[in-house]
């Protein structure tokens, strides 16, 4: 495979979300199985159900978690349907759950339109069974819709200008790759500092394509509902839109006690060895 996804804050996740007394842990974003493998090793009596929408990632998890045999069940599904998926699997409650949001390294490096240099089709779907692609958003949304997506999901103050340049460029020819999109956004917004000028636009389009914020709201509501008393719910978020939803849903739920008054952040050492961890925030709550 060549690349490995390094699980973010894995010690902190294992310390705060799972324990030897628990029986069932749900990894709602099993990805390459990094967190799952660490948790299963640390807590030998724990069983785990792993969920992911991405077929390729689920295969990676399957290979990685094979050594744990019957302790692991893997299901391809979207955590926005968490309750239905668990109920179908005969599960009515659990002791701990992790949502590790964002992309895995396998997705970022998989030539699927997620990264600025991709010259393959502008896709950005985590679940290849869904209809809407980034190509559709970029080439078919009208100016107003495109501007709204970039402003709302990218918190990009240049949203109007970027949407205008995109709609002008696509009249000449459709925008078919992530590289083309990154260059077009680069024309509309000059680079300031180290961050690529298309970072926020890419985030926005990815959120739109995968309905990430609504999925998070729905998955988290189901998790709050189904956790056992004393069960732990943890979310690792990577940008402020996600973190705000987690913070507000945790605070707004009368059935939860907040475990992390302030989010847990990776230390300097972790960020140095895994720069993808730099914006991670882990929030944990406990069911009353
Ligand atoms: C950051 S990765 C998780 C990495 C994993 N914790 C590990 O250590 O290998 C996030 C994963 O969540 C999956 N994902 C994102 N949104 C999802 C959703 N709504 N339902 C299920 N899986 C989702 C992605 O496909 C990706 O594999």
C-alpha cells in the first residue's frame, strides 16, 4: 500500500473512551483500523464494531484487524444511520464510541480529487455509491449556490470572488481535476503564508459532497441516545465547523456529562511526527 494512516491522539482515545470493564466499543470511522487495533490490543476483553463508508478503507481495516478474529465486526455504512445500522446488527447499546472525522491518508493519497495536485477525476466522494461528486458541485451549481457552499462550509471570506472565477473558467471548458480547481482558486485568491489558497474551498466542497456536517449531527444524536449509562462518546474534529457542532451537542444534551471541559490537543511531539494531527481536537462526554 505504501502509505500508512497514523491514528491521531490514540493514547488519549484509548485512555478516555474505552476500559477493561466495557464489553462493546464502536469505531464509527474505522478507516485503516489504527485506533481500533490499538484499543483491541489494550483491552483484551473488549469487542469492537467498526463502520466506514469507504470500501477501500474498510478492506484495509479488515486486513489489519484480522488478528483479533471474532472480537471484530466490520460494516460498510454511514454513521448518519448509526442507530439503524446498530439495530440491524442486533445492538441496542455500547460502552464507548469514537468518531475520528476527516480524511484518512489512504483517501488523501488515493488520487480521488481530495488533494491539490490530483490530476485524476474531481470526485471527493468517500462513498463511491453516492451520486453527487465534486465535479457536479464545481461545474453544475449556479454562482449563488457555489458561493453559499464556499462561504458556509469553508468560512472563506473570498467566496464570492472564487465562485465568480470558477463560473467564468468553466464556461471555457469543464473543470475536471482537483489540480485545475486548485489553480483556478489560486487565481482568484492569492497565497498568503504557508497555507494553500484553495484549502478552504476544498474543505467546503468536500463537506458538501459528503454531507459531512449533517451526518455528524445525526450520528452524534444516535450515539448519545444509544450509549449505555457511563458509556463514553468521543469525537476528534479537524476544523471549527465540526468542533462547534460537537461542543454544542454535548453541552445541549441533558443526558451527558462533559469529560473534557477543554478539548484534548496533540502535543508538540505528536504534531512533529504527524503534521496531519496539528488541528485535531478530541472532545469526550459520558452518558449519565
Ligand atoms: C480520519 S479517518 C479514520 C482513521 C482511523 N481512525 C484510523 O486510525 O485508521 C476517517 C474515516 O472516516 C470515514 N468516514 C467519514 N465520514 C463517514 C461517515 N459519515 N460514516 C462512516 N464513515 C465515515 C472515512 O471514509 C475515513 O475512512
